[in-house]
């Protein structure tokens, strides 16, 4: 495989680092850098991703100090911010794509606000700047590289490499927080950092504060959809049982089922409104799922006491099947 005049590949664990070659992390594996070679490992996810940017940046900073150049390009949330800071702390250089030039400005903005990038450039200017830096001598490289990395940098690099001694070490940096890991449920430890608030659980799953909030929000929405679907299923079953009771002449029992149906639909409608508003919609905006008559349908949905995005006979949200 080639990228222009440079060769490129998914490396194997332990492959030597050679000049003029691009190493691309294989799917579902972290790519790490050690002196003279690369590591390819299935370590804990960071910011809900594997491969992730921060483990790569941290490992390169630990191994090569001021000889490292880290680049943060277009992307959402704040991936790369903590890793780019590690590169700066070890004497390396950070480049960031201009937010105005990025399709998604989240990652560049976070890196600019929390790190010390050497330059913020449009993407067309990053390549020439990288070539210039590659030919620029690194002053005091030996002394900076010989300086011991911080305990936190050492620990996080070893955890990303799935080093069980680091994972099981009880003397972890930081302090226990009141939050649980969205991925495994373990206690998250808050890592002390003057700029970037970060968390890591006992087995190594790591989050920045923004990524943790995004993950919690997604899981909360999933739980709300499950609750709304359960209520709609209850309403549909109550409707069916009420009809059978009425056909059998059990009027009081049928009325009881009808009340259960009304209550379930009312509660489901409340949950659905919370979901839609939490997803960035206001009561005056048009959600994309309502089609060409969105404004009319949206007004009807929010004004109807028992308005719902579900069919009573079909417990799944419209547009979704049992498979999700």
C-alpha cells in the first residue's frame, strides 16, 4: 500500500520503525510507539474508541520526547487534547487544523484551548509545515528525552498497552470520583491535570470530561427509549385486554384496563418529549423524522396530551425494527 510516494501499512505488533513509512492503526487495536518499534494492542478503550488518538500521542511523547510532532485535525469532542498536551510537556510540537477550515471543529477547538500548539493552520498548510519541522534540528533532544516521564504518563502508557502490572497497581495517580465507568461500571478515578479533566477506571477505560458526558447522555437516551417502549407495550397490552373484557361484559375490569392504557401513554409521551428536547430539539423546532409536514406534525405531537411517536400496535419507534 502506498500514500503518494510513501509506503503505508497496518503494522504487526513489534514491527520496527523505518523512515519514510506510514503506520496505520488496524481496526479495534491501539497503535503505540516505543523506542525503535511499534506496538499493536487491544488495550482498554479511550474516549469510547479503539484505536484512539491519545494513547498514540502519549506513547510517542514518552519514547521520543521533543522529536515528536502531533497533529490534531477535524473531529468531534476532544480526542487528542490530552495526548497533545503530553507531547508538549515532553518538549514536542503540536500542530492543529484551523477550526474555520475543519468540517468538525470540536477537536481543533479543544486542542487550541487546552494545549500549547506551535501553529494553527489550514489543512493545506500542515503538510509543508510538517516537512519543515522534519528537517529542523531538535535542540537539547538528548537531555529532554532522558528526563524521566511523569508517573501519570508512565501509568497511562502501560495501561493502554494492557500491562496487567500497571492495571492492577493499587497506587494509581488521581483520586476516586463519584462517577461510574459507562463501559464496565467500575469507579472512575479523576486524574489531576491543570487543563484537561480526565477519568480512568480500574481496568483502564479512559474518558475526558466531555467524552464521559457524551457517553452518559447516550446511555441515558437509550434507557429513556427503553422505558418509553416498555410503556407503549404496556398500553398496547392493556388496550387488548380491555377490549376482551368489554366483549365479555366485564365493564369495570375493562375500565380499569382503559385507565392503565391512558396512564401508560401519558407517561410514554412525557419521556418522548424529554428525549426529543434533549437531542437538540426545542418545542418550536422541526425534528428531521417528521418529514415534509414536519411543522404541522410537530405541533400536533406536542399539543396532543397523548401524542406519541409509536403506533399502539407496534412497540418500536417508527423507522426502526426489532433489530434497532
